[in-house]
């Protein structure tokens, strides 16, 4: 049962996870922005435009550390399917950048799914470490 819950490490490991999340978020936002600007993705209603906006939104959520297991799993699935060229939108977006970016994003996202977001994330502040104070029990006075 313990494997379903993160430990939310703080200190240097927590800062390492924060750095990992911020780097992944920066790459995702830059990749999505580049995809919007690069090609004929002027309309946000096209499939590639929706994918680019999805990258930007997921990148912002990754940076905040919100819903880490769900968002990171989405990032992994999207990047792996982009590598496989299973979707027209993903194939159009992958054409604007090297495949190594998708491999990097998928690998870092998969590692964050396995490790967790760390103490410096929204997940930790919403459901992380909590202190429960149990008052001492005094015997009844007779």
C-alpha cells in the first residue's frame, strides 16, 4: 500500500525534483510555443494547434507540480505516440523539432511519475505531509 503514496522529499532531494520539474516544464512550454509559431499553425482549432496548446498547459501544470501522476502520464503517452507517428497532429508537431525532445520529455515525465513531485509542489501542499497533534490523555479525577 505504501507504493501508492509519495514521500514528498524535502531538502536537497526536494530541490532536485523541483529543478527536474521546472526544466521539463520549460522544455514543454518552449516546444509548444515553437510549434504554434513555426508552421502553419495560425489557427488554434487545427489538431496540431490543440496539441501545442496541450503541451503549454501541461508544461505549466508540470512546473507547479499539480496532479503529478496524471499530468506526467499524459505527457508520456503524448510523446510516445508522437514518436510512433500515430496521430496527424502529433506528426505535424514532431516535424517542427527533433525527436530527441520528445524522448527527453517522455523520459523525464516517466521518472517523475515513479518518483513523485517532491515537497516543493502543489501536490505536497494539498495532500502532502501533515502533522497530527494528539493531546495527552489525562486520567479522570475522582
